[in-house]
């Protein structure tokens, strides 16, 4: 009985200290942030604040818990990061969005809940999305996304040696795999989908329609090798973006947001995304365990689209969990609570495999 009371007290104390740390970090950042910074800020963007209203009340980020906004220079691109710093965290989580979302939407969905559980989280706006400022005249490809993800891991490891785990929503799920295969210093991967875009069946089901996948995409592949490669097309034209969320009112906000679902990408980017080859094949992947958090009501990428790829990974543990009543970008309970609990349990479980740490303490000191 004494041990149970002791453990409960320590858990309560840990949660309280984490919340206070987030509060004072946010206040300190607000004081340090110059008011005349010419770079954009999510504090001035309305879209994410409108989207947040569609989450359950308990999921919405309080004004005093907003993530710190940072800028990271990568190959002359000014990359925007949402960070919840926590020097006491045992794990850092890097979150990747897909082709219909952005970093702030990852903060709302998962980074903030994980931060409350004691993790340090970093949600990146990949070039072309969110607030990241692309170098003038530069052409972004999916290969750049993989490179920037790998370099961000290296940059964080240069600061300290805390283990880094990845999360990816939608196309960000496979991006997490591609980044891990390139970087090879990742300790765990969680994805909301894992789509092998070389599989024609996958292309058929994620494209807006059969004409788009069977005719337009081959034409796009040819155009990507010509001066037409720079032409931009709205992602909603080529994909089932109307299935991003199951709430129709929320969907309209997403589709009007040019920094996420309302975005356009170049023919070159789209082609590089569809034809990217990972540095390690799934059959030879030995880097880290993988968790698929599959929304039960995902109308864009159902479970059957991820399993063919994941079934090819046999040298590391691969687990699938189902999020009840949740859509592709989940706004629904109980799926949201299940998502955080599954991911928290999964990330904590990898700590016991890290050398020079006390496995009995690690799951309880995040």
C-alpha cells in the first residue's frame, strides 16, 4: 500500500512539475520574442485557431501553453519549428506532417498532449507548408523533405544525446520511415499510415479518382522532366483531400488554409514523392520498432493500404493499433485518448533497450 501511495504521489508531482515547466517556458519565450520580428508567426494565423475549436475542449491548447516558435536555417531555407522544450525529458519526439497539414496542426493533435506527459516535442513545417520560408528561386522536392528530416535529427543530437523518436501523420508516416532509413539514428517510428506509392493499388485508392492515378500521374511523370516541372497544382486536385477530416465544417477550414490542405505543390515535387526510393528496403530494415496508429474511420487511407508495406518488415517489431471513431486527421474521441496512450506506451517501451539507463526508472521519469 505504501509503495502504491508513493508511486501515485511521484506521478502527481511529475505531472505538476511538467505543467509548471511548460507554463514558465511559454512565458519566458513570450518575453524574449521580439515584437518587431518580420517573420510570420502562428499567433497571427487564424486557420489553426479555427481548426482547434473542432477538437474536444480538453484537447485545445491554452493560450499559456502554446509551443515556442523557432527558426532553423537549412540550406538557406528558414524552417519554422514548434517546440515544447523540456530539458528533463528522456526522449525527444520529432513530428512530421503530410501533404495536407502543417507543423502547428501536429502540435494541436499530438505534440501538446505528449508534452504534458513529459516529452520534448518538435513539430516541423516542411518546405512548402506552414510558415517555413523557402529560399527564393529554390525548387522543393520530396528528397528535400527526407534530407531536412535527417539533418534535423543530427542537429538535435548535436545538442544532446537524448534518444529521438519520430511521428508522422498521413504521408508523414512513410516520411518517418524514409528519414529513419537515411539517418539510422532513430529509436522508434509511429505513423498514421505507411503508403508505398510505388504500389499501383495504393495510388488508385489515394488519388482523387482513377483518371488521376492512371492517366494524369503518368503524364505528370513525363512533365517533371520538362520546364513544366515548376507548375504548381492544388493537392486537392490530385488527392482525396476531401477525406482529410470527417467533420465537414472543419474540412472547409482546412481546404481554405493555403499553409496546409489548401496548398499547391509543383509537378516536380509530386513526381519525386511518388517515385522516391528509400535507402533501406523494408525487407532489410533493422533500425527501430514501428507502430501504426490506424484510425478506424479513415476514409482516405484505410488499414489495407498500410499492411502490404508493413508486412514486408520482419526484422524489427511492427505493431498496429486501431483508434476508435477516429478519422484520417483525428478530431474524435475515444480515438484521440487512445492515440496518445498507445504512443506514450510505445515510446516509453523503447527506453528499456537503451544502454546505461536504469530500466526500472525510465518509464516513470519522463
